[in-house]
C-alpha cells in the first residue's frame, strides 16, 4: 500500500512542473501598417506605421477612427447628392490586425462623411 501512495505522489509531483513546450504569448498587432495615397490633382503617398496611438499625431487620430469608416457605403443607403470635389484616396494595409483595402472619394454626402472621418489619415500623405 505504501508503494501505491508513494507512486501516486510522484505522479502528481511530475505533473506540476513547467511545460517546456508552452508558447510565448502572442504580441499585440501593430496599430497600423498602412499605405495611404491621395490624388487631389497630383498623387501623394505616405506610409503610416504605428505601434501605439502616442507614436504621432496621425497615429493618435487612427486610434479614434472606427472600422466602419473603411467599409464601402452599402448600395441601399440614400446619400445626399452633393459634390465635394474630385479628390480620391486609397488606403491599403493593416489596421489593428485587420486587412484594409478602402477607396474614398467626395462624390456624394455619404462619401464626404467617410472622407471627413478619415481626413487626419489623408493629411499624412501631404
């Protein structure tokens, strides 16, 4: 009986050690790794790289931009028919670990609202 108790104790102790195969915790994704191109008559491109909102003014602005800003306007949404100008922009890369491929213009009220929501990002391109 003593042998069984000692064997059980050894099994318990052996199971309490550190696991050498444990994975290191995954690092948080960068805040942004984006390429921003604005065409207002001449194309300007900027690379926006942020690990944290405090890295720069544009990084701070990115922290407040909602993911919906990068989604296209659904086709069933009524938008005011006003023209905001010929400017266009595109944003490609990753934001908070999510892939972004967004196109912006100022052709109607909905697109102008999206543009204004991302304006700080476009200003990074000059």
